[in-house]
């Protein structure tokens, strides 16, 4: 009899943990989403800081190869910034 009562007590205590565990899991998932968002924003801000001087450069090159190289770099920045802009519109 005592063993059955102890067993029942343990089972009830275990079942009482289900709801708090589910709440904690949901809170952890929310925190993961938030911190992932912050990390993504930090990455994008870092990319912007890195590319801003290139985008604002006034050097037009001194020969054909330099101009073509600068155009390729500029085109890459335009394509990536356009895709980031679309992503920001989706997020915000």
C-alpha cells in the first residue's frame, strides 16, 4: 500500500511538471528567435559598415581594367543591398 501511494505521488509530481516545462520551452523558443534576429541585424549592420566606404568612393579609376573592376564591385553591392532591402521589408 505504501509503495502504491509513493508511486502515485511520484507520478502526480511528474505530471505536474508538464505545464511548466512546456511554458519554459515556449519561452526558450521565443528567446532563440529574438537573439537570432539581433544577431542577423548585427551581421547586416556590420556588412553596411564594411561596404559604405566602397559605395561612397569617388575614385573613378585610371584605366579600363580599374573602371571595370570598380563597376563589378559596385554591381555586387547593388544586388546584395537590393536583396537585403527585400528581406527587411519582409521582417519589418
